[in-house]
């Protein structure tokens, strides 16, 4: 197995992974999206809400606010030493008290842990009119994307690595080059050539194959895959991958132990 970095940003990571099969690729994708835990508001106790939105609607919006997550400090409630009863290791208290007219933003939520802050401070919660108030105390816990979308750390998808073969120069080289939506091809002395800088951007739409009348062949690899990870901001993309591998390894070890117990 080999991994090659293709693109790296603050909340986006793409890499080429070689030497695996589609089952392993999909397992990695699902593990990142469904098993890697992040913090989200789970319970809300309203002390005052005279806004135009019902308590339930405000609570729904609060649950979908992404918060910076520290996996070294917090544990899943079911794995905590308190057995999920609630303690400083598995939950975080948050508060908000607003009595002024105007929009109430996520940045106005105060937490007892200064490291845990809303990823998008200007995310609106509700708009208060003259004389309206909003006050609540909330509890945030770690959770998994398979339980609720609010605990999903980001968007993960992959595609097969493109294998492109120019069998012969198309009769309509300019039209063939123009047919590619991601500029995989270029012209060199009236001949179609592969633009190496954009080759990995090919998403197998086959427009070039059709336009060139099969002078170009394109297929997807069965063993090499391009992964794209876009984080909502709670965790860095690299941390999402590392945590997913750790979780998958733990599951495999548990499976091996149970198989041995059957003997």
C-alpha cells in the first residue's frame, strides 16, 4: 500500500492510495464519516425563550452548530469511567443569555472550556425583536455520525484513479481537448497530449472518449483510489484519517479476540 498527497488545505485533504480494493476504500470512507466522533450539543434546557421560534426549533439549530473538538480531552459517554452518567470527561456545559434586539450568533455561546468554540462564529441562531429574550444551558457530548448527522466530521468521497491511453491522435483534436470539463488534455503541435498537472482531476465522464470517436481510452483502476476529505472544521482532515484507522484497527483486534474465543 502506498499513499501520495495530492492537495492539502486547512479543511481539505486529497491523496492517492494504491494497492487496495474497493471494499477497503469504502470501509475507510464509512469509518471516517460514521465512526470518528466529534462534539455537538445534545441537550438544551431553556430558561427563557420569547423569540418567534419554538424551543424545539432553536434546539435543532443548536445541535447542528459545529464545535472545535479535542479528542484527547473528551471521551464518548459509553466509554467514560462514569458509564455515561455525565462528568467533565464526557460532557461540556454551554450557556447563552441574550436580551438585546438583533441576530443571536453562535459566537455568543459561552463554554467552560476555552478551546471548544463554534467553527463558524457568525452562524445565526435566531433573530430577537424588541423585548424578546433567549437564555439556555446546553450540554455537548461526543457522538458518531452513524447516530446523527450533527456528529459527522465532514464529507468523504473517493473515485478510481484514471487510466488514460491516447491510442491515436483524434481527427478533431481541438474539439476533443475542449470536451474535457477539467482540462486533462492539451495540444502540442496539433496533437492531443495529457496535461500531467490535471490528470488526477479526471472523473471518468468519458466525454473525451465520445468526442474522439474512441481514439482515447479511459478506465478506472481497481486498486488505486483518489480520496477527497472535506472537514466541517471540528477536526483537521489528517486527524480524521488517523482516528479512523485507529478505530478500524481496534475493531479488527476485537473481532480476532472473539474468533479465538470460539475455539
